[in-house]
C-alpha cells in the first residue's frame, strides 16, 4: 500500500514538473488579455486617439452613471463609482478593445426591481437627517445601495460560474433576432420608467407582469398633475441632444473632436436651475447633494442574497448577452478575436469586485461603444484614461452637480437608448429573409414588454430551440455534387459510359438524432429508384430520367448503353461527399453503418470522401465497415478515379 501511494505521489510530482514556464505564461496571457496588448502598445500612434476617446468617454460615463443610478433607484453618486471600477476590471480581463464597461440601463432597471421590493420608500422609517457614517448619506440610501450591490455580487458570481462551466460556447442559442428583440423591449421599458421624470410627475414605483401598461394607465389617469416646466425642459433637452448628435455623426469625418453635448447640457441646465432657483420657485426635482470621495470597501449584505437571486440571474444573462454582442461586433469590425468564455470571466469580475465598492450592476453599453468607434479609439487605454477623469469628477466636480434637473438626466437616458430603439427597423429585413425569424422577434419583444428582459430572453431562447427541433429534421440533407472537369477527366467516351451508375451524394448538414431518420429515408429512396432505373425497359427511359433524384456523372442522362440498364447485376456506386458533415452523434454513426450494410445487400457500393479523421475513426470502431476494397478517400475525384481504375482492371 505504501509503495502504491509513493508511486501516485511521484506521478503527481512528475506532472507538476512537466508544466513549463511557457505553458504558465500562455495561460496568464489567455486569462489576462492586458498582458497581450499592453507590451505591444504603440505609444506614438495610439496614445493621442485613445486620449481623445477617453476624454469623450469620461463625459458619457459621468452623465450615464448619474442617470442609470437614478434608474436603479439608488443615490446618483453610486453611478459614478459604477463608471469607475468596472471599467478598470474589464480593461484587465476583457478582450473587447472598444467595449466600455460601466453602468447599463437594462441591468439598472433589473436591479431596481430588487431595490424597490426590499427597501420601498413607503415602508422606510428613515429620514434625511438620519445619516450614516459612510458618505454622510441616510441609512435609507445605504440600505438601497446594499441591495443593488448584492445583485451585482450574485450576478457576477453566476457569470464566473458560467465561465468555470465553459458555457460561453452555448451562446449560439442567442440568435440575432432574440438579442435584437430583447434589447429593444428592455429599452422600451427603460424609456417608460423615465416618463415620470420627463413629465415631472410624482408616481409610485410600478413593476411586475404587465407593469408597462399599468404605468401608462396611471399617467393617463393623473395627466393633470404633469409639471409644465419639467415637460418643456425635457422636450428642449431631447431636441438639442438629438440634433447635435446627428450633426456630430454627419460631420465626424470633418471635425476631429465631436461636441460633448451631454456635458454642455448638464452645465447649462445646472447653471440655469441655480440662477433661477427652479427647485424652490417651480418645484423642479434636482439631483441633490453628491458626496465627495470614495468610501472604504465594504461587502454587500450577504443575508439578502437568496432574495435577489431572480434579479441576479437577469443581470448575469442580460448584461452578458448585450455586452457580448458589442464585443463580437467590435472584433469583427477591427479584425481581432474575442473568446466568449473569457468574456464571462471579465464581466463576472467586473460585477463581483466593484460590488464591494458600492457599485450597481455593470455591462457594456451601445452608446459608449459607438462613441469609441467614432472618436477613433485603439485599445482599452481609452477606458483607463476615462477612469482617471471620472476620479477627478468624484473628488472635485461632483458637488457642483447638485442643481442638475432630473428631467435632463431622463432626457439623456432616452436619447442614449436611440441605438436600441431603432432596431425596430430590423423587422423589415427579417420579414424579407425569414418569416419565422420575424415571428421570433415580435413574440420575444411582446414577452419582454409584458414581463421583463430576462423573461423575454428566456422565451426567445426556448422558442429558438423548439423551432430548430421542428425545422432541422425537415431541412434538405442531401444534394447533387456537381463534378467539375478539372476535378475528374475521362480519356475516352467508353470510360464515361462505364461510370453511368455512379452517383455523388453531398451531405449538407450535421448528422444527429434530429435528422438521422430523414437522412436514412432519403438514401433508401435513392437506392430504390436506382434499382428501378436499372430494371427499366428501353421504352421507359424518359420515365427513368424523371424519377432519378441525383444525376450521374454524365449530367443525369439515362441514355447510353441500354444493355447496362437492363442488367440488374451491374453494381451501382454511391459516393458520399462528407465535407459538409461538420459534426455527428451516435445515432448518426449508426445510421451510416446501417446504410452501408443495406447497400451491400442491394449490390450497391458505398464510398466515403472528404471524411474528417474523427468520423473515419468512429466508423471504423463500429466494426461494420468491413470490405476488401478501400471505403475512405481524400476527395470525390480520388474516389471516382479509383473506381474507374478498378473497372478498367476488371474489364481487362
């Protein structure tokens, strides 16, 4: 027993010593992408565009941070923290060079459900004078950020767990119509949540199933309580934001630096509100006191984690899906690669670590990514520079934002969601290309509107799986493989006539349990009709020509040497071109071996071309492909050439 243990320990030590420094270095680079791009950073050509992009990004991070914190039902200062820490973490672990992680409208809206449910304003026994020792904020505000931070922590842990389980490869279930419909529906929810600020109305927090419709019902019932000053300021802000952003987009090639209209609007409206004392004169709601500095880290309340698990899953899935779509689009546009599974780790840590610094859930936003595109950002250095400027705002500029009207923040949120809302235009494209995808888009959007973003996402994935299960078995599995003259040349007409009974079948789909039965039936029909053609009389040649599913090498002609068609003993040959057989399962291998056995009984030869090594190994291990002649060939041309050579040898 002692000797056995010693041998096991020696084996373990040998494995440990076998790990080379290069392997460890490769693992570090794969898990810390900053080690890959930072040493190769081109300071001369990339620093200037990254600096300009970082300055513009900081302005958007600050404005969206304040706005999305309010959307998450917490104090605005926590949005500034949410614009700082996640961006730093993602720059280290993320692979998207043009992805700016920070506060996000959809995740903020989801976390607001937990905040309003667990710490509702009506049941609070705290007042504004009851201040905590942290930031000088009320205990009520600290309880609310505690719930939001708990959602961020648990959501990040779920994303890290998905990284450990390698679930990044499961993103193929997240089709483009599902992502487009979910994000559009969630953006509609966000706009709806901001209507009360745009109109200056006081209304209770409404959520849950069909909450979207209840909000508008409440607005129409209390339409007389609309604050005219807030409505006019909201309309003016939205018009200015839309017009200037459109001009920036139109003339971005002619001007080096776009107009930071968000910052200009915040400064102008804050100054106007302060000078006219709109908070007291007109009752206009403002942001209020914003504390200076960053508090020491503190863990979120762990006792409420079981109560926020639903919102945590929503944050984990919705945030990852929206962020991954932006990362993949960025990688495709600038010709680099993104690891889906590594993105799970990056966004997971971007939620877990900042949750200890009073941060709300984070993700990548379409508006910030589009800004990095337009300003010519090269790497994540742009995000790091923006973090430095956000830090300056937290320590120096934050208190000046006291007079910022809430209706202006709501206008910034609504205009910032324009990129998601215009995805309604995708409906025309889906209707033209595929009515099924159009139906998935519409139904997913309806589910998102009626319930929530995570429910709509789950419905879209389930709907996609169900449709694939029903459509995949009916998809065209086989097709004619046209032989080009350069692939196979025949020296004499007699050689061509001797190959009249050769058919090439191209396998176009994976062969799995979903379509294996249909594949089997299609091959049986081919075999049966080949036997019928072989037994046809000369006067039935035209009928034979109509019934042949796959043409022969001579373009499907049933004419030629009629004596060959009248001899049932003439062996037919089916060549399977397996280049399109990308993957298979046990059922697919069983069907192939069964087809091989049935063809042998019917005097038909089966040849397999363009097989992958794994497919050849699986078929050989089945033990049913025993033949004196070669079955596997590198290409269709080599299979035809070998068949021609064998027939010439037999005739000689």
